């Protein structure tokens, strides 16, 4: 189960980074904000899940 959470967190970070990059190319501040929030949330969720697993 720990590996599934890690994979989901990595995928969420990848989607968030893609949103930031695409928002930069399209000059869309909303997409950049959503991408940044997704990255921050995924990192926080991954850290929380890793700490709970110990």
C-alpha cells in the first residue's frame, strides 16, 4: 500500500509540473496556480503518508 501512495504522489507531481509548464506557455495564471497547488498538496500528502507508515 505504501508503494501505491508513493506512485500516486509522483504522478500528481508530474501532472502538476505539466500544468505549470503548459500554463506558462499559454499565459494562464489559473492553470499555473492549480498546478502549483497540486504539486504542494502531493508532496504534503506523500510526506504525511511516509511518516504514518513508520
